[in-house]
């Protein structure tokens, strides 16, 4: 049995810890916050119609979330259909352009991209699209909102998943997404140490890894770093690296996003309306009780977040969202809940996206161990980058690698003992 340190109790760290615990390893999870889940963060919002669970972070369970669905059923949790599609958004500030126009242009872009193997940026692809510049901008907005980075930086491959245009269904965890990390952390019990911030991780020359937190030091046989990209890039947390890893990290972009929640007077129909100009979208969706009387909004891309100046003028986004959604009854005195992820030092942004040049081989290098230090996190996942599913898959892969390494080490020491 090995002693394994897991850094971060988001979905990546918790998935790794659960798999290691199931394999009988001794684990300790260090989490700086006082709760598990990281960027999965459900809270209750008061509305004139009662209290409802909203998602301040990750919301939609999307197509292909096989690992997340497996974990949900392992912990006795279920999904609820949102009653609308994450992928389909009506442009609310572009008269004359419909959702169908965007879907059609999105499909054309994908067809065009398949001939060039999606090697360039999304912007390079948009530049090749014939047709109405306003429609192309609506498509650009859709890409920038969902990837949370600029179309001129992100790979055109993002159109395949996170910025897809196909009207597929989407779900949420019944009772709130936070229920999954809560259940996982609950199963792990007291090995999860909250309020303990990691400051440094160091391979020890004769084997093992030294972890320094603000509470002291510990030595492990192996460590899984499941911290967000921005924290990994932060010089205040000293982590081992090598040339290949640094080069691979160079192709990973940090996305920025914010969310807004506004209580509604009456129960609305489900809806999804995007502001092309403001680079945000708004929606109303169902939970297990029916359509929730809350307007949800998500703004994505660094330039949109900077332009909106949310920390100084949060009321401006509220006013704009009210105007965009004049179809809804938002009480005049409604208290708005704004969450700006870039301002959270334990996240440093929303989620990652890949730039052109992030090949499958390069992305695999992000998970390659440096000594006895292993890596997990949504940023390192080739297919589900930026998403809950990516975080879970990366965590489980890291745990698998650690288990394999421990088995190899134990076989080697057995054969050395036999020789001796
Ligand atoms: P995290 O959840 O960030 O976990 C890392 C943990 O490390 C955190 O708990 C953090 O507190 C901790 N930590 C940080 N620094 C330290 C330190 N120095 N010491 C100790 N602990 C530390 N995904 C979807 O699938 N669907 C969506 O609809 C969706 N929408 C999103 C909307 C927003 C606004 C945001 C922000 C994210 C969204 N995501 C969505 C992405 C999803 O939240 C992430 O991909 C996923 O939760 C990341 O998990 P993780 O474990 O890699 O990182």
C-alpha cells in the first residue's frame, strides 16, 4: 500500500482519490477551500416563489459524459433534463438573425473545417466563411462565450464539442451538481483536509514527494496535483516541471467567465437567448420541480469580462440582461447574484481551452508524471477540456498511473530482495 497525496478536492482530485481509495491506497487530500467541488458550486437562491438551487459554476451535463454518469449512479444520484438545449441559443440582440441561421452557418463552418483538418484557430475558419458578417459575428460570439476565450486564439476543434451547434439535450444533477463532490468527499471522510493551502511540491532525490502546505509538511510515495491551470501557473505555488510539460502547457489557454442569477416573479417557459454584443447568454431551465423561476446568465471570454467591469459595475450587466429578457418578469428589487471566476484566487479563471498546436501527443504530455508527481485537471483532457467530464476522466487516469507505478515499484523491490 502506498501513501498518496492528492492536491485539490475538485472533481479531478476527488475522482483520483476515490479510485485510489478503492484500490486500498492510503490517501490524503489537501483542499484550500472549506468545501469540496471547486468550480462545481451549487447554492440556494431565494425567489418570490420559494428557494431554488442554482449553479454558480459548472451547470450542464452534456453529451458523452460517460464517466460522470457512472459516478452519479455509484453515489445514488440522478440527472434531471434541463428542458432546453445548452447548444441552441436564440440571438436576442440581432434582429433578422435566428437561431436556425446560426446553426446552419455553424454546420457550414464544420464542413469547411473538416477539409482543413481543424488545424487553425476558430477565427481563421470564420474568415473563410462566405455570407453576412453579422451572422459570422453571431457565430463568433457563440464560440467565444462557450470556450471563454477569443476566437482568434482557440483551436477550430472547439466547434466539435463545447461550441457545437447540434440541438442535443442537456442535464443537471437532481438537487444540484454540488451533490456529486459532496457525496464523493463524504465517502472519503476525514482524509480530506479542508482549509489547507498547498505552497510547494518537490520530488525528493532518494524517492518520494515532499508537500508543503500552510499547515506544515508531509512526505508521500506519489502525489497527484489536481489544481486549476491558473494555480499551476502561479509562481506562488512551487511545482516541479520539465521542458516537455512547459511546452505542452504553452498550448493551453485560460478561459474567463462570470455568471449571473436573477430571481423571477413568475414561472417562465424554458428558453435560451444570447447577447452577441455582450458575449453572454441567458436561459431558464427545468429542475425536478418544473421550470425554475430564475434567470441564469453566463458571460465568456477575457475581453467581454474586462469590458463589463463586473466587480466595479455589477448593476450594468443586470440592467442589460433585464433589457435582453424583457419577456420575463424580473422584480424591480430583485437581488442579483454575480460570480466572477477570474477574481477567485483558487480558480484564477473559468476553465481551459486548447490553442492550435495542442495535439493529442502534446496533451498527453500534460498528464505525464514529473518524477513521482502526477497531474490531473480539466485543462489536461484532450476531448473534454474545460468540462466536468474532462476533470473526472483526468483524475481517474492519474490514479490509474499511480497504481501502476506503485505496482512496478513493489515488483522491483521484491525482485531485488529475491536477488539479495
Ligand atoms: P477545480 O474544480 O477547480 O478543483 C481544483 C481544487 O483545487 C479546487 O477545489 C480549489 O479550491 C483547490 N485549490 C486551488 N488552489 C489550491 C491550493 N494552493 N491548495 C489546495 N487546494 C487548492 N463544466 C461542464 O461540464 N459543464 C458546464 O456547464 C460548465 N460550466 C461552467 C461554468 C463556469 C462559470 C465555470 C467556472 C466552469 C464551468 N464548467 C463546466 C467547468 C467545470 O467546472 C470544470 O471543468 C471542473 O469543475 C474542473 O474540475 P477540476 O477538479 O479540474 O478543478
